[in-house]
């Protein structure tokens, strides 16, 4: 994909800043991989001279690409594989046995399937933990999306397995970190405190500092998980990790459903970032994360879908609606988590959670051109509220996304994928899951 300048004309620009939400009609100019200029209609138009491509964005909302802060994208192959089960039974009896048959090619196909879904529904950055991650990196590079990748390390106290897992994650860092024009970042991925030994967690902390990368981990997802950690360590999960000096500003913890006041205090003190996954938490009957309470404490929380095996899609627009409504019903407060605050979680908060807020998450000159256009001239977005964020959170879904741009490159235009062959991906994914079921 050659670099080009793109002028987006006459858009309704929605810009989620950390403390405010800007909206105005105007133009935006992309040069190479960055936002070069933003002008409101009141200030005049950006010149069309020497621009490679012009997009007429009349009746379209322009906003930053959405950020999915917790996924397992190769698990898109497992969509609908096992439903209506608790997490423990779901993992032990269905997911892990099927995962035993995975290889690099299957994970590559699953990643392609997920990336196509994310591009079509407006996600431009995702944070992933799984296996065969170099094959996932290949899919990221080819598609043009932005991905934060970690290898899911599990040792269950086995020293030989522990060393193998750490070497695998380090290999991923050495081979893939900052590749694909900087779109791929690599983190360490200890699975969870109940599947990773103390030695693995301590080694992860040491290596993360050495390689100057972040850490992606599952935390406090279910009551059973917390009881297992308490039985093994005598402490709740965040208290345990704090005691071994694991927690820092570079940690993004997925779920955070069952949290004590003391743990919330630890999260705030250590500036740990959280990824809230409401649909997966509801589907597995894990519980409701106290997101509204934590946001009041200025804790950084992004939005994740988890894998398609427990969601069952990667649509962050759909996830946003559940994020907001779940906090309202949990607190019995209709003002809890407004549509504006929810969009901030899906954009600038997600960027901050991944320590990428200097590059993505809002529309600022000099930031990466990760941008989506939403067609507001559709049945489900008509009429348009004066508060644009209202329709985007409470009425929109991923199918309303018309155009997706990442790193200054068009990945989808007028609902048609540019960098991926959708029909071929669907064909390969259907074959892959049938083969996996027979293993």
C-alpha cells in the first residue's frame, strides 16, 4: 500500500478528548500516516490542491478508530462452539480441548476472520493474547490494522513449561515488536494469577522492564478464580500481585469484575489500566465490574470484547451500549456512564490503557491517522440527536461504519474491504473449524 494524502471533506467531526467531547462540521487532511490538518467549516475549507484522494463525507460522522483492549482474535474460529456455560466448565470441557488441535495456520485464519470483522465494525487497534502469535502478526501486517500482541503464558507451576513460555514471548518481542510500520507492539502475556506461578509472574515483571514493553493479564474475572488465588496465596489477586511488586503503569488487566475496596485502591495507586468486557462477563455469568465507581476514582478503563467464543462478536459499538446500560442498572442511576464518557472509554481511554495515547485515540494534528466514518443517513441512526454520541452508543452498530482508515491507509471504503478478501476468509474459516472439530 503506497502512502498518499487523503482529504476528508464536510464531515461531522467528533473528537473525544480526555476531559471533553468536541463536535463540529469540517475537513480533515491525512498525509502519509498522520493527521496533518483539521479545520471547522467556520474557519474555511482545506485546499484540495496536491491531494491524492478526496473523500466526500457529507452525512457522515468522522471519529477516531475504536480500540478493543482485550481480545483473543484467533478464537473467532470458536464462535458458537460452546454457549450458556460457566467459565470453568466452558474452558475445561470445551475451549481447551479444542485449542489442543490449533496450529499456526489455524490461528492465522482465525486472526484474518477477526481482523476483517473488526475493520468492518470500526476497530483500528486491538490488544490480543493467544498462541501462535507470529502467525497473528502476519495477519496484522497484511491487513493494515494496528495490533498489540502477547503470547498467553501458562505454566501451572511447571518449571520446564515456564521457561518455554517465557522464551516464546521473548521471541515474539524480538521478531515482531515495532514491525509493520510500527503498527505491531508486543507485550508479555501471563494468562492469570491462577494459571501462572509466582516465579512466572516475577520473571515477567523483570523481563517487561528489560525489554521496555507492557504486560497483559486476566484479573478477578470470577468468584472461583479469586477463591483459588486466596487458597494458594492467602490474598486476593491484586493484593497478591502488589505484594510481589508485579503491578505498575504498564499493566493492563482484563475484566476486574470482583474487586474489593482495597484492590481498587491498589489499582489506583499503581496506575494499573483495566479492560472492561461486559458482554463476555454477562454471557459467562461472571458478574458486573464496578466500572462507574472506578471511573470516579480516575482509574483508566478501556473496552474489550474478549474472544468471539464468549461474546460472540467483536463489535465495539455493541459493546459500548452494554457498557453504559450495565452501569446504569447496576447503580440504579440513569446518569451513570453517559454516552460521551462511553465513547471516551472506547477511544482515548483505550489508547491510554495501551500506553498509546500520544499516538492514537483522539483527532489531533500529528497523531496517527486511525479514523472511521459512520454513515448517519441510515434507518437506525435517523433522526440524529443533537448529542451525536447518543446515537453512536445507544443506536449504532458496527454495520453503520462506512470507511475505516488505519495508519493513513484505507482498509475499508464504502463498506468494501480493501486489504482483505472477505469471501476467501469466510471459506477458509469454515473449513478450519470443521477440521478442528474432527481432531
